[in-house]
């Protein structure tokens, strides 16, 4: 065989091999595709049978939500609805009080009852402690059952309570409001709610005095007092109560005592003279720790008393502080009330040269 014949034979052989390979590859690919489709079909059937649904690829697939067991779901819903109804009814029922009066029949509260008295009554009988206090003061039998409030129509407990106990509280609350005390402090003081404070003292129409207004008020009172006006005249001029004027005139600036070296020196002298630090602390409001610290310092650190007294710019606050400390006796038993009265009286006698301090 010649070379050309050999080459043709080998070319025909390779062409046959390539054709067989392509045919085999095509058949294998088709076989694997068929196997894959059959496997997916079997898998889908098994899965869908397990969850009791139609095939995913079906155009008539059921779009409705899955059904829950009918044995437990309706019962749970009904129980939840009943629980919500009970909670709503419990919230809507206000806490009430029952007053047992066996002497005469009980009737519901008249709609024409003054709202302020009703609010005060409800607030003062809201807690168990206030119920006991109310029962002790009025003699009524108060129970803890949640039933509507009832009372007698004639000579009612509300009216008697208003005259005997609410009227004094109203006056005291009004005084505290004018003095600048907050509603929360007043409510805590009398063990009532801030709503009662508003009802008693008409808090919305009263403006609590701020720190700046208190300082201005004090300066005005001290200025009028230095001009020779009395308590009644100052109260009439400034349109305030006489008790407030007296409080400001007898006010002792405890917070500024520790900033005055002259006061420190007087206090140390009192301690060295035998006055106990605890007594001075109770009288001045200065802590025992500060008094002990002042006493441990050398005497040379304190300002000379004569230097402060000869200073023409000494303010009235320093004078009052010095007077306050001078009035503390060696026994430490001088009452604060007496000291306030003496300071108020002495302030009207102080001259520009401060001779009364010597």
C-alpha cells in the first residue's frame, strides 16, 4: 500500500471514531437529561403527597391559605376574646369606696354635688392609709370593697368633712402656693395627689415663685423695712401676706454662712468657749465635718473681726449672719424663733457705721 492509501485509511478511521464519539455523547446527554427529569418528577410527587398539595408547576395550584386544625384554633380565639373583654371591664371600673351607715338609708351621690368637694373626698379616701385616717376623723365605717360611693342626703359626710378638715387644708395649701412651694411637695406633705392640690388651691391660677422672684421679693421687703415700714405696711404695699413678710424678715441665710470668714471665726470662738459642735451644727445647719475642719486651721487664716466691722461696704447679709452667730449663747439653747425676732428687731436699729455689732 502506498503512502497516500495509508493516509486516506487513517483519515476515514478518525472520521468514523469522531462520528461515533459525537453520537455517544449525544446519547449520554439525552440519557442524563431524561434521568434528571424522571428523578425530579418522582421527588415532586413524594414531597407533594407528604404535604397534601398539588404539583408546584400545575397551573391550577391552590392559592388559598393552609388550613389549621379545627380542634384547637377556634377554642383559643374564643378564650383570647373572653380574656380581652374581662381586661377591658376591669380597666373601666374605677376604684370606689363603701361607707356603711346603718342609721339611715343610703342614696347615690347627688349630681349637683360640688366637683371640688367630690375630688377632694375621692383623693383623701383613695389609699388604705387615707381610708383609715378618714374613718378615724369622721367616725364612718369604711370598707375596702369596690362599690360606688354612697352617703346621706341630709347632713352628709362630705359637707361635714369639708367644714372640719378640708377648709384648714385649703388655707395651708394656699399659703404654701404663695410661698412658692411646688404642687408635688404639697401633695407629698399632706399625703394627697397633685390633682387635689389643684382642686384645693386652684393651682392653675397661681404661679409658683421662682428663685429670682424670691430674691427680688426679699430685697424689696428689706428695703421697705429699712425705710421704717412695719409688717402690715409692707404686706399692703407688696400685696402679699403678713406671714410671708415676717418669714423674710426673720430669714437666716444658712447657705451663705460657710462663705463668710467672720462667721467662721465666731463659730470657732464658740467651740473653744465650750459649745458642742453638734449643737452649733443643729442651730446653723453647717455640718460637723466643716466645723471640725475650720477648727483645725490656724487662727491666722481668719479675717480680723475689727477689719470687717470697720468696712463700710459690709452688706446686710453679712450683718445678719454675724448677728445670728452672736446670738448663739455658750449653752447653745437659744431657740431659732427668738433669734429671728431679735435679728428682725436689731436690723431696724443698725446704723451705717455698724456700731451695734461692737
